[in-house]
C-alpha cells in the first residue's frame, strides 16, 4: 500500500481587493509563488504588517480617477518589502505580461510610453509636516481616515522598502491631483527606503510630503513630471538619485 499525501495546488494569481477599498487589518505575507493582483485601494491598516517576499510580482488593475488601484500604507502600519538585487519586488500594471519566467525582469506588452495605469505605492507616517495643524490628507486619493499623514514622531517607522521596481503608475484623480510612482507623506526616519526604481510614472517619480525619512539609491525614468518633488518642509536626506 502506497500512501500519497495530498499536494496543495498553488494558484498562479491571487486577487486582493474588490474594486473599491480593501483593508488588510492583520499581519499578512505576499509570497513569491504567485502573482498578486490588486483591485482598488489596498490599505494596510494601523497595527498591521504586510510582508512581501523577495522576487514577488504584484500587478494592479487598470483603473484611473477616484477608483485608481494603489497600495496604501496607513499611519501606524508597516510594509516589510525586502527585495534583493537578484530578486527585486516588481509592482506593475495588470496589462504587463511579466511573469516569473520573464527574462531580465521585464515583460513584452508595455514600454516607457505606458504611463498612469494605476496609482502606485503610498506610504504614510507620523512624522512632522509643514502644514497648518500638523497633518494633511495625501494627494491623489479621496479624503478618508486612512489617507491622513503627519504628526510629531520624526523617528516613526513605516517599514522597510528595498529593491522595488514600480512601473506604469501615476494615475490622475483629477486635473492637478495625481498619484506618483512612490508617494511619501510624513514618513519618519525609522523607515528604510533603499534601491528603488520608478519607470513610466504619469506624474512625479517620487513625491515627498514632509517627514524625515532618508532615501538612498533611487532611479526615476520616463516620468511625466518631476523626477523627485519635495513639499511641506521635508527634512530627510536623498542620497544617490538618478
């Protein structure tokens, strides 16, 4: 008699979100054994940590305006996304055919002209920002409790972000009110942001609203507006930017 253990079938993709706002309220891990597809605003709530394994591919549904897909890290939440040189974390559009067998970490359906297909990565913290009252709602998404940033904790820690490639983002909510590739609002110096690539953002590559986070090794290419945009008395450092 041969006993054969049941083998779990790993799905090729896993959808996160329902098209509007989806909350991650407890610790979760996105693994590199499937492609994660975000649909709408995926919000890591206060007290929760989202871990993203090295080499993970994340895709966003192609939405613009108020419904634009984005990954939002709320104040008091964390994302630990620690890619490596050989296993970067890739965040792109669902229209990108990149997969785990793709050569040189790229697909074949999109290029640098394909901008504004989704909202990008938004990290919000409790560090000081230069606005009346000390807090604000982040640009590019409707004002909701999770969109607030700012405070008085300059050493605040919103997680670790290393070796991440953010592609084809920068969706517009309304004229003059856009998302970027990477948006940082009141992010504190306890947060680690290193080795970030942003390609084909429809607006800025990076926009930083106040805070004290230090950003090291950043590449911005084929953006629609500024490479790096600084607002609201940002007082961190940016080292090695191209």
